[in-house]
């Protein structure tokens, strides 16, 4: 682990055998030899289920995983071009474009990333069947910006030789170390600990939706009965509370008062989720000590964004 508390892994590309038709691909635009990824950042971003990838293939090495990330970055601009074509209703894909979509889908599967899979499958099938053009265009347009941000996050997690020479030395582990071992060591050091969110709602459907949206990045502790709130709180230490307002017997406002009465949670972020849009309710929530007041219905991206304000 480096002094900044982040985990880095150096990936050195194996040398091609002499006489190979193709020169070794350089990871760093003419620099010789390595790139590293900040795994702390990759895990925090939650774009990839890194743990699942390690569990599915315990022998997967850091170099092999990094190679997949690099191939994804190589392919990313071409997939963006395809999405752009659909967004402007240019539906003339070449045969090679289909291969690029298939390659990206395979990489997303290997990296255990569920993002953009449905959209890419839909674009491929819509074009092959010559149908659903308008829907395909709308989907492409809707995911373009989130796709760009996704690629940007991966690029930001990539560490260059220049940065390393300037004092950002990469992680000392070698390329043959398995991804599983790295994650286990990060777990033991506390570096891989997910922030804990306690979600309290009397609706099982809402709790299930919150779990699906947030659990890849955070540890979600669901509480279906507000009467059990304090009992569960004895066993976990949440980094954030997500509370429904209208619940039987105890409201979200009641729970805010309980939370703020505990010294260890005087400053823990509290977000109220409610269908009540009245200004006086919002003012009351803030006065009681809530940090945010969000009106339902709320989209998955909106929920991620409001949580990320307090748990970056």
C-alpha cells in the first residue's frame, strides 16, 4: 500500500517473441513497459464487480485483469462512435461494427460489469432486424453521457509511468499475484471496506430496489420494520441513513431524532425519502437534523448521485 492509502498494481506487458509480426503494444504511448490501476478507486466507483470476477476465477492474475481493462479502453472510442451514429439516426452499421459490439459485450461479461449490456444487445438486434429504430436511437442518446463518464472513471483509475516517476510509485506486487489475493489483503487492511448504508422502509419493494441500485458500491443494511431500528443499530455502524418518511408507528422524522441523540451519529448523514413534497415537511426534516430530503419517485441515477454527495 502506498503512503496515500491507495492500492496500485503494476502491469508489465510480456515481451513478444523475436520475429513476431506485430511489435509489442506499448501501454504508455512510447514509454517502455507498464501501466498500473488504482484498485481502491475501481472498487469505490462500483462499475465492476471485482470480487465476483476474483471468485469466479481464483487464478485470475492482476496482469490478466488489467489487460481486459486496457482492451476495454482501446475499444471504448469505437463503441462511442457506434452509439453516436444511432443517436443521430445513422443506422448503417458495418459487419465490423457488430464484431466490436460483440467484443465489448464479452469484455463487460469478463469484467463482471452489467452496465450498457442491455443497450448494446438492443442496438445490435434492432439493426439486424431492421426494426425499433426510434427506440434504438433514443436509448443510444440516453446512455451516451453515462457511457462517457464510465470510460472516464476507468481512465482516471489508470496510473501512468510519468506519474510514478514523479513520486506516485506503483504497488510493489508482481503481475502473477492473483486478483483474489489482492482483494483479500485489502480486506484485511480495511482498504476494501464498503461504506455502510442503513435503509429503513416498510415497503419490501423499495428496500429491494435500494439494495439493487446501491449494493455494488456500498453495503446496504435493510430494515423493514422501524421498530427494529435501534436493535439493528447495536450491531452495525452506518456511514449513512436512508429513511422513509411515512411508516407505521414510527416515521422517518422519529428516527432522525433517535439518530441525532446518539453521540457516534451526531454527524452521520441522514437522507429522508418521501412522496410528501410540502415545503414545511422539508423544513421540519432539516430542522430535526436530516441532511437531505428527496421526493419519490426517484431514478436509480438520482439515488446514486444523492448518496454520493455524502459518501464520495
